[in-house]
């Protein structure tokens, strides 16, 4: 079975540009999570969805960040305008809501560099 | 307040020996879950093992076991018979609340290096 798919794997952009990160969760999973990993702050949750509805976006750093999940198989995280401090690895993860399992499975991540 | 504490920034272990990676947590919830993930140098996050707060037995997955001491609020990862491929960063994480909530809180990680 395919795992969580993220694209692009690497993104280099210039300050002020719009960046869109994409995620396809594991089929059948109804929770989707966006995390950011930096040296300074470690791994932190940005936002998560359940059945395509945003549940908790308290980790979204500011209005420049937005996330959508138009359907069960696709989500985007957009940064507009991007800044050098947004440079990080962005992970998408998914899990099923069943009571017998609690594990989040991570995608390979997108390494974002903002110059 | 820090919810997940990993006090060992880096550790070394000899190949074929066992190693314990420490993790303590803080929560007032009765229901929670504890996880360990491995992050090799390639960057992906690999799920290793899970322990629910109501599970009476320590979780085991192959060479990985989780030493769960609820009263001490610790969830240490034990890797038996270390292999060179175990060299990686290891993260302890906690999910607070019921299973159908989602948020994971991660510790700062422990870098493990396995010596041949």
C-alpha cells in the first residue's frame, strides 16, 4: 500500500513568493496533520483535519499560512508571502479514526528553503 | 510547560548491545497514548512503537520494547541487539485525550549512534 505522499520533496524559493505544499494521505485515513520541523522548535503541529474539516489550527504561525483539504485524498499548505524564517521541513501525516489504532503515519516531508 | 522530556541529546552504543532511550511526560489526562518514532539521516519519520495509557503490558515490536512506568510518567524505549542501521534520531511523542483526538506533542529527540 502507498504511504503518505508529499510533493515537492524539496522547494527553494525567494522571499515574498507563494509556496504550496501538497499531501495525499493514506487511503481510508480520515485524519490529516501538518507538522513543521526546525532545529530551534523541533517538531510542532500546525493544523489537523478530520473528515476534511479543520479541527485545530492553533499551531498555524500567522495569517501567511493557510491549509485546505478539499477532499479526502488531498490537502495543501500554502505560505504567502514566504519569509526566510519559514525554512523548515514540513511533514504531512495521516491516521484512521478507528478505536483500535492510534498511530500517525508520516510522509517523507518537504524541505523548504526560503532565500 | 514541557510535556515530553528527552534528557539525552546524544547516545552511543556498541553494535549488538541493548540501549535505553529515556522519555518522561507530563499530563493530567487519564487517557493518552505514547509513541516512539525514528528519524534516520534521510529525514523520514518512521513509527516504531505505541503504548496506550490503559495498556497493562509493555508494548513490544520486534527488537523494540517500551518500558512504561505510569506512576513515574516514563516511557523509555529499549532497543535490543543494536544494529548499525539503528543510528538515527529518536523522538518520543504523546497524544493527550481520547484516541479520536489527534494532536501529538514531540520531545526534542535523542541522537543514537551505533558503533561497530
